C-alpha cells in the first residue's frame, strides 16, 4: 500500500467521524430547541 493511499484512507475516516459528530450535535440541538418550545407553550397555555 502506498503512503498516499494510506493518508487518503485516514483522511476519509476522519471526515466520516467529523460528519457523524456534527450530525449528532445538530440533532441534539434540534431536540433541545423542540423540547424548550414545548415547555414554553405549556407554560403560556397553563
């Protein structure tokens, strides 16, 4: 295996990890905002 091929494989793996972590953070943020909006709605209605 050539050194450049190994570097390319490592770069792809790093990009996959960064994408997965970013997606998880984005989904968690959306869940928090949704939960917060739900609490505000209940407070205003109740």
